[in-house]
C-alpha cells in the first residue's frame, strides 16, 4: 500500500492509480493544485502493485547508471515545422516515423479550459498541437491504460513526457513492449496546474479575450534564443505577442516558487534516462559549436537504447543530425535538480491568504513604470515598421 508521507515523495505520474485493479486509489488535489494518491483502505488488498509502479520508490533503490549510447544535435529540415518547434523539431521527426508505421502518438496539448493534458493522435496534422513546450504539469490520468490497450492491439505507440512519467508508464506496464517508443524530456521542473489555470483566467480578463493556448517559445520575435517570447492565441482567432498588460508565464515559472515539491529532489536529473530518446535544447551550438548554430533552433537528441539507435537511421530523411560529445550535451538539469526558491513557502502562505491576483501583483507583476516603458517601446516599433 502506497502512502505519501511527504509531498516530495510523489511526482504525480498516476502510475499507482492506473495499476490498481480494485479502484482503491483516488487522486486528490492539494492546496497548491498538485494531485496525490489517497488509499481507500476498505478496497485495498495490499497486493503491492502500486508501490512497484512508483518511479520515485524505484529510483530510491536503483543504481544510477548513464544510459546514452549516442549524442546528437538535431534540426528538422522542414522550415515550417522548425519554426513551430521549441528548438530543433526532434519530437516531430520521431513522431512522424511512428505515424508512418500506422502508430499512435501520445503528447501534450492545451484543452479549451486552460488545462494542459496528455492526448493521442494518429496523424501529422493532429500532432501539431503537441509541438512546443508547455511549462506546466500535464493531466495524465487514464493515459497509461489507453496506451496498454493500443500496445496489446499491436499498434505502435510513441509516448513523450517528463522522465518520471516515462518511468511510471514502464513500471505500470510491468514488461517491455517491442512496439513502444518513449521520449523523455530534460525537465526543469513542473509548476502548479492550479496557478497556471488562474494565470490563464487572469490573462483572459486583462486582455479582453479568452486565451486558448500560449506558444511559450515564439521564435518570430527574437529567433531561437535564451530570451523567450510568448504568443497568446485567443478564442476569436486573434493573437498577441508579449502583451504589456500581463507578465509572461516564464517569469512565474522560472521563479521556482510554484514547482511541484518532488522536482527539487528529482531522481532524474542525471544521465540515467528512462526513455529510448531524450530531447532538449542544444544551447551550446553558438558558443562551442558555431558550425551548428541557427537562429531557427537546435535540439539535443540523446539516444539511450538499441531501439533508439535502430530508429536513428530512419530519421535522416526528415532531420539533420550531427554527432556531438557528452560534454557538449551536458546542461544543468542533467547534473542536478532545480533548486527551490527560498521564498516558496512565503509565496504559498500569501497566496492562500490573499488569492492569486494579490500574489501575482506582489511577486510577479510589473510596476506602472515598467508597463509604460513597454508601451513606449511598442509604439516606437510600430512607427519604425511603417517607415520601412
């Protein structure tokens, strides 16, 4: 029987919930918006399956051994795909190979209610909503069971998620499947879905239109760079890039005040990867590998299994690949977990007392001076465009 005594001991992957055949586990949301398993002891038969499916318990006893067999920098050959990808479009290339096999791709998309969730698609058109980074913990309940159904019907399945979600899926399945391909992400941390939803609602109010989704790595403003630009897409079909009336989500996310507690002691911030592939940004191409630099973006693609190595040869038609070294691939979240902000507890106490709008204004909101500067800059840019 799995019992969560500390919030740090649960990553919210839902593997325990999915594997319980007696419906003895329910997920309940805490005050921070994160879901945790609760045991209905009258239904539990103490079979221990939930504990065996837990990636955090598994990693506590597992020897950490680096898995990558090869490291690549990657860039999709299709310019439209590349510009709509967060970095180099590695995910789309891998997904395309599974679609060609008649398979199913499981990725993350926005729904109409401000929730980021895992979903399925069998077409290239359908996986477009999976492209791009969504910096929030995804809703994943029920997904593992659906994947198992596809696998048992001999369909190829590609699952993409955070490393704990990938490990959770594999532990839930309890045996390897030759028709399962997995991609784990180099994860910074997952922030609160509750705060994200309230942020979306606030943005909709301030901007006067319902926000349906956000491109959090919009390349048309600064190209692909450490300076992120955000494009808000509205229900009426219009969009707004870096609107002055709201602070971009990145300022809240990277504050390290709203992340899931388990992320700050993450067992996956290393080179022992659960996926067949690991993807991330390949940031060092401008500094250490200027021959690879492109303002359109570059992916880091780590190949961790023999299945991944077999697939690499099928990707060359859609993506350019350059071999790189381990040292060139390394980045902070492959070395250590993201540190928590010392003001995290203070933020949550204030939020629970005063609500989101007050917490946003105190901890993240721009001053009137900063907003005025942004407005002036926008006016100048518009004038310059008209003069060109």
